[in-house]
């Protein structure tokens, strides 16, 4: 199929891509009445004098390279050889016919018959080979230029063939089962250098993923998830159960001890402030010295009370605290009013901006920690990951049940992919072939297989000559 705008190997790549896009657009808009190899006319909507709209190439072009041109030169050499053999048998035919007409008996008839049949075989095979790539002698003979005109149908047929014979569930399942992926993966992972490689690749992927993610997005998601989770779960009963266990085990006593020590120290340091506060709350009609004596008395009693609580584990106030905490733990679990108040307090705390900032900032700390651990080859994270991979590999290499389970997962996953996305996979083949330029495709295929096809012409010449000689010999023998 000839085109006036045929591209060559020396044409710039950008222009070749542009021309391929134009041809693809023409092929997409051609109707059933347009024959491949003919330049389509103006489509509806295009006015005279206007340039057709350029469309981008949707798929990768089938570029004709220098390597293809080198192979094509070899094809041309084989064409010359096959054509030379045809000319040779034609010359032999002419000479044998001349000798026969000149009265030479015997051998000229045999040679002429062999040469004549050789020419017929050579011409027939030349026509067959040429018809694959273009129209012989440029004549519009039906069923010629097969590759340029039937390129899209060939691509669709190839896609269907691959889908039916390579992407069937039984074929994929049987192939994966025969591979023994679980055992092979286990033996591979059990090697230290392989575990190091996988660990390094996982660390790189983890670092890349963490750096790609925007902190603001992750913080918003984390904050929203924590808040939603906290609001969805009532915390009162859980807190009550935990507090009850803490009180029963005496775990709260160290907290009480700490509070008593801090309260005593604060009273010792701020005695004047306490007495001033007491005096400031006295009525205005009482004498000042009375207010002072009352303030001192209150301060001393308060200091004595706190000191006794600090120094006496069996102080009655401590027992009162135990009783209060026990009752509060029970209320958290059973009293609806207490539980409701705790829920309202929880919502108020979670709704505060400071709490949301703390939740959001937690992601930044975790992210920094993970990236640092992933970059350090001796970090606990990478060492544990490496050890886990090697342990998994050793177990996979020895445990047949685990191997069978992993193989089953791989088989099911592969079968699901090929059965669910078979149409998309096969359409990739047909769409890719359809996007190729017809001329370039024909030239490229001829460059790769044309040399072997020229041997068909040579063989046709030889076989035709032998067949002609045999037929003539049999006819001569029967006539004799």
C-alpha cells in the first residue's frame, strides 16, 4: 500500500509520531466503503481549504528503526537472489526451447519442462509473498496487501487467541501450580543477601510513600479517625473497670503519696499566702488580731492534716479516698448520669483545638521516627524486618502446608486477575496493533521475516522445476 507521505528511518521522531497520529485518526473515521491503502476524502464537517484536526497518538507508535533497516537490506539481498534464480530458469527455458525448435532431440524437452515449471512456481510464490505486504505490481487484486489492510483484524484475532489460550483460568492455575512459587520464594528469602535486598527495597518504598503523603492530609485523617473512634465508643464503663482494678491493687496509693508530699511542700513555701487568704475572708467587723490568730490556726491545722496524711498510710482520709474512688468506679459502670457527664466531658476535651493539635502533631513524630528507622541499616525496624523475612523464608522452604496455602493464594489471585481483566488485557493487544501505522508495520514485519519468506520463492522455483521434470518424464514415458 503506497502513500505519498511515507516516512523513512531518517525522518525526525516527532514528525513520525505526528504522522502516525494523523493516520490513526483517518483509520478511526473511515467508513466501510473506504478501502485500506486509499487516501480517504474529506469527512463530514471538514470544509474545503481547511486542514484536518490533528489528533494525538493514543498509544505508542511502532517505530521503524535503524536495526530494522539493516534487516531490510538483508531482505533485499535475498530478494535479489530469488529474482536472479527466476531469471536463470527463464533463460534456461528460452535456451532449451530454442534448442528443441532447432531440432535437437532428447534433453531439451526435459530441461524446458523443468524450467517452465520452475518459473511458474517462482512466480506463484513471488505473488504469495508479495501479497502479504503490498499489492503485486500495484494492481487492486482482491485479498492482497494482507498485513496493511487486515492489520486491525489481525490484532483483534491475536488478542482473542491470547485470551482464549493463555489467559484462561485453568492454564494460569496449572502453570502457577507447576512453578511451586511458595517453595521457591521460601528458599530465596532464606538467603541473607536476598532478605537484605527485600528489606532495602521495602525501606525505600516506605520512605517514598511517607514523603509523598502530605502531612496536612494525613494529620486530618488521623485526627478525624481518632475523634470518630473516641466518639463512637463510650469510655465510662471502661474507665470504671480500670479504676476499680487500680484501687483494688492499691495502684492509686503512690499517686496519693505524691499529692500529699507536693501539698505539704506547697503549704510550707506559701504559708503567708494561706493565712492572708483566710484573713481576707473574715468579716469586716472582727478585730484584725483575731483574724490573724484564726488564719494562723487554720494554717497550722491544715499543715498538720496534710503532714499526717503524708506520714500515716492508715490515715482515715486515705481510707475515705479509697471509698470515694471505689464508689466512683462503680458509678462509671452503672450510673447513667455519671456516664453521661463523662461523655459530655470527653466530647468537650476532644473538641478543643489544643487536643486536635496534639493528635495531628503525633503523625509528624511518628513519620520522622519511621523514616529515620527505614534509612538506618542497623535500626531495630530493619533488623527485625530482615529477621522476620528470613524466618518466613525458612518456614516456607520446609512447611508444605504453608507452601500449599501460599500457592493457593497466588493461583486464586492470578485467576481472578486474568478472568476479571481478560478483556482489558486483550484489548491492549488489539488497540496497540490498531494504533500502529500500516506502512511502518508492513515494513517492520517484512524486515524481520522477509528473509525467510524469500526462501519460499527459492524453494518454489526448485520444487516447481522438479515437479515439472517429473510430470514431463511421466508423460514422455506413457507416450512412448
